């Protein structure tokens, strides 16, 4: 049984342009899954910090990982309030007026408290999910982590309880009075595009580019 | 005379993998200028929030804008500590071991306190810079803001004083013991690509796609 949709709280309700808000779980999950990286916000001595990192979603749990020595991982593992935001840029919206210029995007904000994952099984599964989040199929190709590498890595879990999405799509929305202006208006679509894979300089001879790498794109193939 | 380079403070010094750090102004400025959006971190009642928004740099000042009614703009205008982070994804780094998987990226973290811009001249220039940041040349094509639109928009300024960059480039860095593994390794380059412009459904007949839109790419043409 899948988890229920999110309930807009006083902290996650989208106030500006609420018609762009979404609280249903499939929308939130699809955005989290497509976004390659997230931005993690946390507070140290009253100062907010925002750090980019890779995440992965497994059901109703969000995982991030990092060096066990990292300040961010150590700070977050203690369970302070955290905000994880992902943003996907879909297009530049060019209106006839400067004022109505905008972007087409899909973003998700997750609030909560992270916990360090100590259970070996959950930790291994989370690390595999993070590799799979970036390149589906890759965890079957690469050498998995050994004991030393697992010990050097911290994994944090944030349960998906308080979350909201914000989505803008479509053409510009100009004032009616501007419609006759001789100004080009429309959308420049944007996407994160993958180029031709660049083999490692020390790649063994005869190794082919694997299917996980060939034709790589977001949203990732499953 | 250009401003001096940044000095690593206790708060901006890159601790994890310090060889990836950069504090020189040209590096920081180029990353801020290429990134389309930033993620703004601020704190309300102890809870950090991270919100994506468009920024623009003018000299040693960073500007963001938004609705005068926005909670973020009103909160930040009062001058609490803020963090502005931009991240550009350049590639997926696929190592022979899962542990050494990474990303090539360029990111900048700016700390400080924002101030609301009330001076009409600075406010207009900042709004123009934000349009030009996204689509260079566009501010000469679109209708500029009128008094009502200016009043409905808030602009915030964050002086670039405390900032650092972090950059990863190049191939994966596997353990020597893994070099003989028959695992494909290398980099999948990533870039934010623009598609064919989509004209507004109500575009006046006979309007050509302007040079600012034709062949759009990041970093933006100047």
C-alpha cells in the first residue's frame, strides 16, 4: 500500500501563487526522482547553510550520504531541523513585459529532521539506491563498497512526511494590454542533457560502454 | 578597480576535499553568472528553508527579486543571516568502485545578510540585471516595468564579502587496486541545454525570433 498524499502544513503550504502547488505523492516523488541533486539547508550558530548533494528516494524515505568526517553529515546526524529542496528547470518564459518573465520549473521542498542510518542492511541499500538514482543499473556494474568504505561513509535518512511541490508550466501570461506589443514571446525549453561518454584515460582495452551509460538521460531509464 | 579575492573564513573554508576549493573572485563570479538559479537558505523559527530563485550579480553585489508579498522576500529584507548557493552540474563521474563515484560540478556558497533595495535607480538596475542574467539582450526587447509593477516587486541585495567556490573536474579517481577490474569507467558530460523556442500561442503574426532567443545557451552570450 502506498503512503497517502502530503497535507499542506503552515510550513509547507505554497503561499505565493498557490495554484502552482501540488501535495500529491506521485508528483512529489517524480520530481525527487528526476532531480539529480538536492540542496540541503541546515543551521549552525544561527547561520543557514545550503549545500548541494546527491540524494535518493526509497519509498517514503529520502537518503543522502557523505563522508563520515563531513561537517554537514555530522551536523545533520544529530537531528536538527533540515530542509531538502530539489529544483528541475524546464524552460525560460519570455513575456512581452519584463515583469511577467518567469521560468517553467518543478521543485519540491521537504522539511523534517534527519537521522543517521546505522543499520548495516538499510545503509547498504541506501548507498545502492543513491548510485541507482544517478545511473540506473550502475550498482550491478561497479565494485560494491567494502567494510572500510562503508565505515568511511555516513548515510542520513529523512522521512517524507512534510513536503510540497511547486510547478509552473506553459506559456507566458502577459497583461491583456500588452498583447499587441511587437515583442516576441514564448518559452525556451531547458533540459539537463548528457553528452558523449568520455572514457577514463586508464580504461582497460576492449571494454564497451555499458547500457547504463549509453544513451543516458534524465529522467533516468528504469 | 576590481574587488579583491575572498578570504576563507571559518564559515566558508571548504573542509571536505579542500583541494577543490577556490576563493578567487573570477572563479566565484563566473559560477554565479553561469548558474541560472540559486537556492536561498534562511531560518524561520529555527527551521531552515531553501527556496530556488533567480539571481543576478552586478559587480560585488548579488541581487534576488520577488513579489513584495512573498514570505521569503519579507523575511530576508529584515536582514537575518542568509546563505545563497548556486550549483552547476558538469558531469557524472563513474568509477570502477561504487565508493569513488562522484560528480563534476561547480558550486558557490555566499553567506551574509541581505538588505531590501529601496533606491529607485538601484532597484531598476537590479531588475534589468536579473532579466539580462537569464537572457542577455532581453531587457531591450521587452516592455520595462511601470510604477505599479515596480511597487509590487521587492529586490534584495547581498554584498559578496564571504564566499567560496568548490569545483570538481576530470576523470574518476579509483584505488590503484581496482584499475584492473573489467568495469567501464569515465565521465558522462552534463549541460543545461536549450531546445527550440516555442512561440506564445497569441504571438503577433510576422514577429521573428530575436537574436537573444535564437541559439540560446549557457553560459549566456554577452
